[in-house]
C-alpha cells in the first residue's frame, strides 16, 4: 500500500496519477504566496507531477467539471473499464510509457471518437451533466484522432511542444477552459509554473489576500504563477484544494469557530470573513485594494 497522503479522488489521480513525492528549497520564502504553499506542503504533501496520459487526463478533467472529484472518479473508472480494455500503454505512478502507437487497437481517443453518445452518457452518469460531457468527449476525441493521429501523438504534443501553444490548442477545444487546459499541462505535461485555478483556489487565494478580492480565475492564476516558484505550483494547487475541503470551505471556514483552528491563520487576511458576526461573503464584495 502506498504511503502517499494525497487522496486518489483528487483530479491528479492520487497515487495512480503520475505524481511522486518530492522535496523543494527550504530557504526563506520570497513571497507570502510561497510561504502559504510551503505551509500547505508541510500540512499535506510536497509532490511533482507529470506522467499521466494527456488524453485520459483531459477526459478525466472534463468529467470533473461542475462536480466533485469524489463523484467524477467513478465515472472515469467506468469509462476506462468500457472503452480502454485493449490499451497497451502503461500509465503508472512512475510515468513510464510503452512504445507509442499510431492509432489502432487500444487507442482510447479512437474508441471514444466512435462511441455511441447515449451509451457513453450512461457510462459517465455519476459525474453529472453526462449528456453534455459525453458530447464534448466524443467531439474532442474525434478532433484528436483527426488532427494528431491518436492519443500517443497528442500526448507527445502536450509533453514536448511550447506550453503556450499547447494551452492555446486546448482552449480551442469545445468545453475546455483555462482550468482544464492547465490541469493537462500539469498532470500530463509535467510543466513547471502552471497553477490551475478551480473554485477552491479562487476562493482561498482571495480570502488569504494573495490576489485582489475582485480577481477572476485568470487574475488569480496570474498572481499565483508570478509569486510561487514554478516547481511548487503543482503541489500548491492540489494541497490548496485539500485545504479548502478540510478548513477553508465557502460557507463555514474553520476560523469562524476558532482562529487557531486554521493552520493558515498567521498568513491569512480573512478577506470576506468576520468571526465576530459569523458573516462570510465573497471577497469581491469587500472591496479591499490590491497591495
């Protein structure tokens, strides 16, 4: 049994997601954002990411949209059971791969491009919005087969091409937004300096005061990628999500009951949180100026 503390239900895939435990520079952090990430790493895990199959990672991230990782994981597992039985590539935690294929037997993109939409929707129903997601997955799979030749060629593109060009190509795909594109760059491409922003990261970063209270998701991403060393962005993202689940929820952050209950208390501006009244508002409604 692995001693990796990251849950398997995380979008990274946990122990099966290609990430591995790592250690990073322990010198005095250069920014408060780096100090937050270092503290989260001490609280949860310090890892580097990369090694996931890029197309599978893209599908997994689409399944996670507008739902929890706990709910989307069974949909991913069911999809893989039904459509990836013949795959010959290995995507274990080591990130090792078999020799590339050029489409053909075992190519998940080809299998999904040819999938019956109703059958696929039924397969992924636990993820919610399954009709919309099944249509998107089939459309993207067809595009990857047509434009790249299959999942291995797409995987090589994500790993080897200019990250800006990869991000732009992903964002051109139906249903792929910045967070989805960045997850593929991080968990499949293993790219440093990529900090995907989901609802947890968006909320927590502004609540801590690491980005302007009215920053949108892209604004938060720009601040984090500017202020956090590139090699720490990956575990900063996954550990911050875990922190949001355990301590800094949208409606009942731990500091409402006891300031000392939050491990980030000494680094947090509590933007939008008033422990005295118990009121919690979106940081954008507070209107604190960017520092």
